[in-house]
């Protein structure tokens, strides 16, 4: 395996102090290659969201090591100052709910990210349009988010996560609100994008419909990760 | 980069416009208050300028004739004419009264003047100057009188022969100019019953009604009913003389108080209008606080309604300064909408105020600056909340 997109060793996270503290992660190890789509599964309260937040540099781990694309991000403490720029340039997020910005149209919801990264409005909108087209929502480019169906909104959210071509995409239950066919469609899109852009994608889920699509899975139990082979069924 | 604030304003335009209208009405009231004050100062200056006087000679130890009552004998002006540097001196009377016009009472300041001398209204917008020495008046258009109309002042009917504009007293009452003799009579003459009573009393006084001295009683009665007082003498200074020097001579030799135009302006603006100015200033401060509270409340609640979006914006890498700028711009945008509406309504409703409202461009600029400052301060609370939003909340549990 060449330089992993995500490498995590002995990552821990403790919420709170002393007696009342909760050890949400007790030693997580992960290695994910560019272009790989892996599932992260486990019962409720097992620490899936916590792990995703640590990987996304949204909350600070308590200990351990974390690198993105071979660059050390965390090693007992943050090794990078500007976490917001790190997120903007390296990590795409897809949430259970799409959380689009209601006062921006579909194109600008996606184009906002390249704009924040310093691209011209024209270039940013061009990139957004291209991706929206690839995700089959190009025809809704001028619509307001509130005018879209749930599935369309989720595809726009995926476009937003991918538009800056981040090496890593973190998706927290992205198919939860969707029916079986749409859920599989989202997985098909993620797999295609991963292949096309060499993006490493972690999908947190307990959605039985999509679990068989992963080639590789991490099961999280009691704050620790266990690697499993998946069925890797074609979507 | 697109304007996040602008997009949000467009998305919630109805809310912005409604709040902007409310704020705008407040700002309109604020600008009008300032305009009313400016109007009072301007009225006072017009009053002084249009009198054509350089010096006001009034009763000793009074601030007359506008700020305090003042009474002089109507021959005092002759003595003043003898002072070097005095080009003209004329008697004037001022009396605030109600005049009946059909169904309504009009509150006016009746000015008695001697035609062709200082105190005469300087320009007319309609009609002619007073030509006869009795029973004609020139009225300010604000009285609502029309040319040719007959109005009753005390015992006599007068014909309105001319109209002036912007001639109001320091309390904003429109002026009515009438010949000095008529005005003196209106101000100082007793009513018929009083005259009859007094005549009877005088006639029954044996010391005054002497059989051996015919004509004495008649002379006494005539002097009792004559009106010999005026309120001020207006003095025009000859060129080449200092007003203050002439005023000083009047004070020293004639046992009168004399004010130059600068001193009169000081009395009117600084003393008479000062309380109103403080009242208005207090009002302005309250309105500024109320406006700040409204803007703050609206921006704050709108920010609370966007916490999720703010978390997402932060998560995807929007810098704090972009988020703070967005809220600041929204606040300023609201202020700007309010200011434009406020300036518009203040201009539209200014003519309907009973008093002159003078909207100075300088006051509008100051109002705009104050709006910007108030809105900037009002956005601070919302910015504080927005910056505290945790991006992790976008991901959820
Ligand atoms: N902000 C927090 N403060 C304290 N405890 C938390 C917080 N977030 C999560 N936890 C705890 O950490 C554990 C893992 O939570 P989470 O990562 O949300 O699990 P999952 O996403 O797998 O349901 C749970 O016991 C939860 O109660
Ligand atoms: Mg969770």
C-alpha cells in the first residue's frame, strides 16, 4: 500500500474529567488507502461519531496519532495550527441530514467551498456545475435547497463534500433518510467518486441495505476498532 | 466570493423590509426631531433678520420683547434718534393672541409696526403692503388667511391685504402685521365696559370734575384711554458705526436695555430654545437606544435561527472573520434600509408639521453615521453567539 490517505494509531478520546469522564475511544487503529471506501459500523453509543469528529479535526483527541495523506495532523496534540483551512482543503463532510445553506442556491451551496479556498466565482461555479452534473442534479442548479427532494439534497451535499477534491471524505449515516434504492444510489456515487478522484471515504452506517457494498469494514465496539472483510457487492 | 449577508437578506427579504420599515419610521422620527430643532433656530434667525433691526431697545432689566414682556413709552424712540449712529428708530408691539377665522381659532403673534420703518415685513408673497393707516393687515400664509378675507382682531374687523412667508414668532405662531396704532389699541386699550366704568369713576371724582375748569375732565378722559406704550424700539444703525457702541450709548443715556442682533440671537437660541434643544437631545438618545435594541434583537434572533448553518459553514472551513462580517453586514444592511426609509418619510411628512421642519443635509449625514455606529454595536451580541457555535454540532451524535 502506498502512502495511506488516513492513518490512525492508538487514537483515544475521553469526554469530561475525572470520575464523570467517558472514554468514547480507547485505542483506534485504521489505515485507509486513497480511492478506498470503507464502512464504519457499530451499535449506538460505540463512538462512531466521535471517531469521525476526531478524523475531521472538529474535536481534539485525547491521545494517539493521526495522519492525513502522510502528513501528521495529531500526535499527542495538534500538529497543525489552522484546523479550519485543514478541513476546507482536505476533508469533505456528508451528514445524515444534508444541512444545505438555505439562502444559497444549489450551485452556490457547492461553489462556496472553492470560493472559500480562493477560487474565482466563475471557476468555483464551473467546478460545482460539473460535479452537480455528474451527480445527476445539474438540472436543479438554480433551485433553492428547500425546493429539492431528500435524495436530491443529499446528492448536492455529496457534491459539496467532493468539490474541493479532498483526499478524505467523512460521511455520517448519509443514507439514513433515504429509501433502499436511493441509499444504494448514493453508495454507487460515492464508490464512483472514490475511484475517479482517488478519494478515501469513510461511511458511518448501521444501514443493513448498504453494509454489503463495502469491501472492507471497521467494526467499533467498546471504543476499539476491529477490521473485517466485507462482501464488496457491486452497487 | 459571494456576499453571504446579501444572499441571506434576499432570502429573508420580507423580514428585512418589515423590520427596515419599522426602523425607518423610528429614524424618520429622529430626523424630524432634529429638523424641528433646526427649524426653531432658523425661525428665530429669520425673525431677527426680517425685522430689519440692528439693535432692539427694550424695557430696562428685561430680555424683551420676544423672551420677556417689555413696555416702553411710545416717545422713547425720539430720544434714541438723537444718539449718534442711529439711522432709524421705530416703535413695534408684539402680542400673542387668538384670532377667530370662521369655525377655528388661529393663534398668531400680532405685530404692530410703522409702515416704511424697521419692523415692516420685508417681502410679500402675495397682495400689497399696508396702505391705509387702519384696519388692514399682512398675514403669514401659515395663518391660513386669504387675500381679501376679513378677520376680527379685538374690536375691529381687518382686511387681509398681503401675505408673507416664514414669518413666525419664536414659539412658532404665524405673524399678523398691522398698523402700530391699531396694534397698540388691541394690546393696551380697555374694553368698552371698563372704559364706561372708568369714565363714570373719573367723572364722579370732584377733584377732576371741577365746575370751574371746563375741558379738564375731557382731557383726563382722553389721556386715560390713549395707548402710549410699545414693546420695543427697533434701531437701524447708520453705516460706519458699530452696533455694540450705539447699543452701549442707548443703555447708558436712555435708561433702556439694548441688544444687538448677536445678543438677541443668543437670547432666542441659547435661552429660549435651549430647553427644547435639551428635550430633543434626550429624545434622540432614547430613539438611538430603541433603534439599537430593535436591530440587536432582530439580528440576534436571526442568528439564533441560523446556528445549524453557521456550524456547517464553520465545519467546511469558513473563517471567523467571514462569519462576523456576514452578521455585521446584515446589521448594516438593515440600518441602511431603515435610513433610506427614514430619510424618505421624514422628507415626505415634513411639510405636514405645524412648525417649520428644516432637514439639513449635515444632519442626515450625522444620522447615517449614528445609524452605522448603532447597527455595528447592535451586531456585537449576535457575532459573539455566532463565533461560539461549535462546528461539531453540525455532525451531530
Ligand atoms: N459531547 C459529549 N460529551 C460527553 N459524552 C459524549 C459526547 N459525545 C458523545 N459522548 C459519549 O461518547 C460515547 C460515544 O458517542 P458517539 O460517538 O456519539 O457514538 P455513536 O455515534 O456511535 O452513537 C457515548 O457514550 C456518548 O454518550
Ligand atoms: Mg452517531
